[in-house]
């Protein structure tokens, strides 16, 4: 029950941040864009919590390899995306402080979109590489004893 309340709070708070960013023209700045991006990744983490809670109530699902992989890949990808979004936002703030006179002129929509693509694809690629190598290691170990 507590996890359900936490999940609802995550959805409401991050959904509110995303809605304010979309609806308010004054809030559509680079800094708020990165905050909205972080809210989107945290909202996604909240989505994976529902699956994590469902696993506890349906224990036989844990024995399914694909359900188990989806459980850990989903959580790892979205938590990784959240961490990378924090790093991108930190770099942006560092760049704004280091070069205050040229920051606004160097800021572009392409740079923001590139940082968004990087912050979402990096954890996805890393998680799938880790998952594929762990599957390969499991297969090698299983065949070693045959």
C-alpha cells in the first residue's frame, strides 16, 4: 500500500511539472526543459514501480525469464536515464556559470534535443549490452557442464 501511495505521488508531482512546462510559455526555457526532462524520467521510474509491486503479488511471474528481464531492464533503464538527465542538467548549469556571456547565444534547440537523445539512449544501450552479455555468460555456463 505504501508503494502504491509513493507511486501515485511520483506520478502526480512529475506529471504536474510536465504539464506546467507544456502549458506555460514563460517556463519554456533551457533550464526548465532539463527539469521537465528529469521529471519525465522520474515519471517513467514511477511507471516501473507498478510492475515491481505486481511481481510481489504474483510470485510465479518471477520464474519467467522474460518477465524477470523486463523487471530489471525497465527499472535500470529508467533509473539510468534519470541519472544521465541529472548529469546533463549539471553540465548545462556548469556551462551557464562558466560562460555567462555566451551561454544564451550557444544554446539551441538542437543542443537540447541532442542532450535528450543522449540521456535516453545511453542507459538503454548499456542495459541491453549488459543483458545480452549476461545471457551469453549464462548460456556458456550451462553448456560447460554438458
